[in-house]
C-alpha cells in the first residue's frame, strides 16, 4: 500500500452517517429529519446547503468525549487506508457553543489522537480553524485563545466557511498573530470563488498553503506565481466534483496544476458528504505510484508538524 498523508480534512465533516446515529443515540438526541436522504446518506444540493448539512450533523455532538471519538474514528479509518499522518481542521466554535471549554475539547482530541497512534501508528495533529462567515472578530478571539493556551498537537491556523463572505485582508490581524506565534497558516480560497480569491489570500495573509485553490488553474499567471513561491495546494478532487465545481474527475484541473509546477497534495475534505476517502483520492487521481509517493512526501513537507516528526515520517515512507 502506498503511504499516504492528509492535511485537509474537517473534523465534523469526517463523521459518517453511522457514527452520527451512534453519537445521537448515546447523547439522547434526535437528528434533524432532513439530515439524510432516502438512501441514508447526507442530503444537500449545493455548497451552501452543504454548509447547512454540516451544521446539522454537528447536532449529534454533545460532550468533549464525542469530539475525541470522532477524531479517533477518522484516524483509524485513514490508517487502514495507509495514512501515516493526518492534520485535522478542528473548529473551537462548535464545542464553545456546547459549553465545552477549549482545554477540555483539546484534551479529548489529544486523547483520540493518542489512542489512534498507540493502536495504529498514525500521527495526528490539529489545525484550529475559524469560520469565515462568522466574521473577523470571532477569528481574532479564537487565535488569542489558541496562542494563550498552547498544546503540542495544535500546529496551525486556518479558515473554512463561506468564501463569498468578507475578504482575506479582514482576517489579517488574526493570521498575523497566529504566524507571529509560530503557527503554520492555511486558508480556503479558490474553491467557490475564482483565482482572485487566491491572489488576495497570498497577498494579504501569511499562508504557505491554500485550501483547495483549484480555481488557480483558470489563471496561468497565478499558477506560475504559486509555483515560484512554492505555495502548496490542498487539493480535494472528490469534494470539488461532488460540489459541482467540475462535472467529473476527468475535467478536474489536478493534472494541469501539476504540469504548471504547482505543489499539490491530495485530500478528502468532508469524506462521507462527498462519497470519498483519502484512499479513493489516491486511487482515482489518475497518477502512477511514483507520482503518488511524491505527493505523499509533499504533504508531509507542507505539513505544520515539527521538523523532527516530519523527518521521521519521511524516512518511514521511503520504499
Ligand atoms: N467547511 C467544511 N468543508 C468546507 C469546504 N469544502 N469549503 C469551505 N468550508 C468548509
Ligand atoms: Zn475544506
């Protein structure tokens, strides 16, 4: 099995329907009727209704332990597909709304990460993400908490949510603080909005990676700039096709980005929502073993893990 690694997967977006039902049962919660379609998979129709469905699955979560069980469950599944490292996007917004403290939430996530590593050898790390449509003040408050409460598994800062709301520069104070305190930075851009959102992200934020960024393929000058700067794209083809950015995998720009010299990684984003897994992304990328091994190495290099961890993982991936 080709060793794999992933740096773009959302914690709550990784919950498969069966786990959502289990958690809801354990917590005595009735899941919203419109969460599932008639086949029992998540019901949504476009990017915005997907974000709504994402909020609905979160209603299954109640305790800090739930969050730990979700990350554990994801890491175990990823390890079975050959993943040696996963960086998970975890937003403190959801636990905060449930009255769970930042430190209790982190302790539960760390426990899930430790259990998965003990049992399956996979290394997990956390990227704290803010939610763009909730605005810059919430983002800044989040970073203030993050830097005031360091944890060895929290290695980076990022932003998901509705890309059409606000501009990257609105979040510059939050990103600057994260960067100055040594956290790696990434941002969703060039997914639902075109190349201009990627230009704005690399101009206004201290990011070394872009979440998605695939719309950069619409702009040759931007691809050249990303290649020149070595900016890494967290590409999620299955997600892009499911959300209708491209009609099918054959028309996805992954290969065009690679041919333009852009550094790319392969990721699952919100796998059960998009009927994918990290293993499927590798299998369906239309690339050979040598190229896939190179992508896995790029993923580790672009990760926000400490240098010793990166070197150990890279050594372990050498055939
Ligand atoms: N949150 C979860 N998945 C996301 C995506 N694909 N884009 C933006 N925000 C998200
Ligand atoms: Zn994402």
